[in-house]
């Protein structure tokens, strides 16, 4: 295969990973909407919201996986597209990407944190631990849900910090 074939293959893989990552967020939001719909239905059943932190962690793991692979593909594209003969720089090697990378990365991370963890935090707030202490199983679900929320949050932040170094 020629260098351009490898580049084109990686480029199409890059685009498909973007779509897969966005689909995870859309499916997560649809699930959260459905769960909140049930929780606020008649009668109010807020304990069903405790499933959201588990969905947030699972979604976070999948999103972090895609972010890592997107970072690897971006690095690969950057190195594959370097040409000593061409005066035109590829987007991966352009000053346009370099100047905006940190802002774009920060906005992506902030958006993911809001979408993934605001519903989890609200689910935990709507199910105060004090009200669950009489039911050991629900109390355990709350503690594990809080742990899932914290772990997912940390994963998103860690991958953000790691990917900040990609622009170098």
C-alpha cells in the first residue's frame, strides 16, 4: 500500500470513531431522558434514577476509549501526512489546528462532563442518602452510584490532561 492509502484509511477510521463517540452520547441522553420520564411519572419513583450513574460510567469508559483512539489516529495522521516535497500542510499539521486545539479540547471535555455527570449528580441529590438508610440495598446503590460518578469524572479529566500533550 502507498502512504496515501494508509492516510486515507486512517482518516476514514477517524471520522467513523467521531460518529461512534457522538452516538454513545446520544444514546446516553435518550436513556437518561427515558429514566427521568419514569422517575417523574405518576407516582414519582426517584429511586429509578440511581441507574443513571452506572450508565454514566459505562458511557464514560466508551467515550474515553474513543478519545484515546482518536488521539492515536490524529497522531498517526499527523506523522503520515508530513511531506518534504509538498508546500501545503495537511490539516493535522496546520497552524489552524494547533492554535485551536486546546480550546476545542477544553470545550469537548466540558461538554462531556456536563452531559454525562449532571444527570448523575441530580439523581444522587434527588435520592438523599439520609432517606435511603432504612433500605440497605438502595443505600448500597447510592454509594456505588456516587463511586461510578466520581470514577467516570476522573477518567474524563485524565484523558483530557493526557490529550493536551498531543498538540506538541
